[in-house]
C-alpha cells in the first residue's frame, strides 16, 4: 500500500512531500499556509492556544508534527465557521463575551467543540476539568464556561 504524503486541512488537500519532518503542525498552519487563527502561546503543550482538531479530536498542534497528519483531516478555527455563518460555539462565545484579549479564543473554541463529543460529566466542575488545558491569562473563565454550557445544553 502507498503511504499518504498529503494532509487535508479545512477540506483542502496539502502535499507534504519534501516538508522537513521536524516542522510542527502549528508552524505548518501559521507559517507555511497562513491559517493564522491558530495561535502560538507557549510552543510547549502548556497553554492550549494552538488547539486544532485532527480527525475530530483536539490536539495541541505545537506538539504534533505536520507529517503525523498525513492521510488525516485537520480542522482549524477557519474551518469551523465563517463570518455570518458561525459555529454555535463561536456564536455562544460572542454572546457571552467568552474572551478579553482574544489570543486564547481559537484554542478555547476548538477544545470546547471537541469536548461536545467526549464522555465527560455535566457539572461545571466536569467542564472546567475538560477545559483545563486551555489557559486564559485575562481570566475570562466564567464567560467561557457560560458559553460552553449553553451549547452543551
Ligand atoms: Fe501549543 Fe501552548 S502553543 S500548547
């Protein structure tokens, strides 16, 4: 069987042939194909600003080599919704002011959307625990929690 050398990002195929295998998914997104909605905070897997989906699961793109996504589907905040056609989680963050400076927001939203499909409990504490990998230095946590709860129902 042939080995896939391409990855699909927001529905479009990208050829990874010749890409330095040390390039992270985060750097591929931001510096090579300019999906700059995904943010680099720590570059060490500690802040969550770089969260994207790979085959529907949330990952820290700073800890994921781009080549590891060959044959897989990557979704970034740009692929989630568009102005005028926001994903319900994006709309809830707007409605509840789930941000202040906005730097962590893409990662927060990508995590929040992924957790909708994860087997976590329904209490505030359960949601806070599930979102613990996404740091907000402005401290917008109460509003983020309100947004996530609205979409989870
Ligand atoms: Fe990836 Fe902070 S930039 S976790």
